[in-house]
C-alpha cells in the first residue's frame, strides 16, 4: 500500500523509525523496514493504520501486511483502551473466532505517540451499504448469516472467570440495569430533551430480564464490523466495547433496525432473515435462543445506539473534534427514536389499506 505522506513529514519519519524498532524487538527480527504507513478509512471511534513491512529474520520473516490500531483524539466512555482491546482480541482468537490475528501491543507513547496494538491485516470489505445492497452477494448472504451465528456462539463460549480478562467489569456492574441507569444519567445531563428515549428507558426499566450466567459479548457485533472477502468471512473487527453480558444482547444488537443499512426488511443485519443466524448460533452453542429476550435487547439496542450517536456528535459539538462524520452521526438518534415507537407501539395495517 502506498504511503499517504510524500514527501514524508518529520513526525512520519519518526513514527516509521520507532515502529520499525518496536516490531524488530517484538518479533525477534534482525531488522524491519516499514515500506508503507497509511491511515485507513473507517473506524468511527479509533484510528487504524495500514502497515506494510519487511522483516529480516524473526517469527514474521518476509513481507507482512499489518494493521496498527490506536486511539482517536477523542472517544466515548464505554470504549476499552487499546491494550485491553488487544487482550479481548487474543481471547477471541484463542476461542477459534475468525478475527485478525493479534500480534503485539505497546503502551509506550514514544513509539507512535500513544498506546497501540498490531494485528495481521485481513482482506475484503466491511462497507455495510455495499454488503447489504450488492446483488452479486445475495445468493451467499443466508450462508454468511449462518456463519456469523456460529462465530457469535464461539465468542460466547468465553466465560468468566478469566485471568487474562480480569480487567472486565463484573456482569452485575455492566448488565441491563446498569446500562439503563447510565442512559438515564446521560439524558439527565443532555442539553436537549429526548422524550421518546425517556419512554424507551422507562419500558426497559419495567422489563429487565432475570439474571443469567454471563458470556463474553462483542457489544458491537453487526454488519459493518466484519470483513467479507468475496463471499467468505475474513474477520470480525472492532472489539473496543467488549465485556461480560447476556448472549441475547449481541443477537439483539445484530438484528436491530439501525444496523440493517440498505435492507431494513432483512432482520439479521440487513443480510438475511433471522432463521439462518439463529440456526448457526444454536448449532454451535448447543442451546436455544429466547425470542422474548432478543426483543428486550433490540429495544435496548435502539436506546443504546441513540445514546452513542449523541455522544459521537458531542465529540464534535463539545469536544471540538473536527470530523463531519461525528457531527452527522447525531442525526441517527432520531431514527432510533422512530424504531422505539414502532417496536413498543406497533400499528397493524388492515389488508388493502
């Protein structure tokens, strides 16, 4: 991949040199030459950099296509830091989930200016609007949905206690009751009133499901956060919101209307009906999905996505981050409010109306 800086700026040269030294030490290489360093598009919360490098010796000898993941100038409160996200990614990789292989991590700001981790680059596209509207993909999408259900079950096979994930908050401190309180606290301090969100929060407060044995949840498992190389799943991305949770939480998030993009009629992530997703999950997990619990988490997903959208626009309006995508994301909160109304007060249309 070609470098975006030509001629190279002094900070770019320093980053390359520091990164080359780090990669050599971490991999046991005699030398590492950074042949490409370019910021990747996408990633609303974090920064991702394509790193092309040649390793002389060591465990990565030869040419390698890597990704460096580091923090954006501002973030959202629920996001893990990069070293913790790296630990979760390692756990998912160890459980057999299809994720980019995690390689190295560093909290030394002298190398790249802030903590980061390195993973292998996976090929394909994560562009949700392309995936959900590409007619060439249509015949393969039910099988992809089934595969994603299988992948989700593998992620959910990770359960506490885990010494490598001891930093994750206990489920009782991050479960639905905690999330609902956090939503209300955010709205209580928000400048603009959001009565539909308040109504949605009230419904959630009165319908909290009974406690369950928690599993590792991705917490942002959706179309747009997995890569397809043609019709093959090549990697599940963006683990920064991961934590212990109810397995139905990830299913509700994946199926919520806000993540169907160009095909809102396809309830499983805009790519298929729910049946293949559920089938893949139940076959791999060996347990049935409870539709009532999924519905609760779909309502919560609409509230949560609305809050995240408002927090993203706060980064522009309050935090001063000059990113138009962040500013526009705040508009998605209104779409979530419409979905809350439709979920909680459905209107049946008479035949022929």
